[in-house]
């Protein structure tokens, strides 16, 4: 099982941001909506890791 740390979450957030911007350029609002929800969850997990 992969260890979830700050570096791993940061990488996933960056990848998701790229996907969001690409979907916005293509006009696919459904993908943008779902990816923004996932992005929020990843940011929350990262904040929890940083606080503990």
C-alpha cells in the first residue's frame, strides 16, 4: 500500500489541477464539476496532514 504523505498529495493536486484546466478549455463542465469536488477532498486531506 502506498504511503499517503504531503509530497504524494501535492502531486495528485497538481495533476488534478491540470485536468481541470484542460476540461475547462474543452468546455466539459461535468468533468470540471466532479474534479473540483475531488480537489476539495484532496486539499482537506492535505490540511489534516499538515495540522497533525
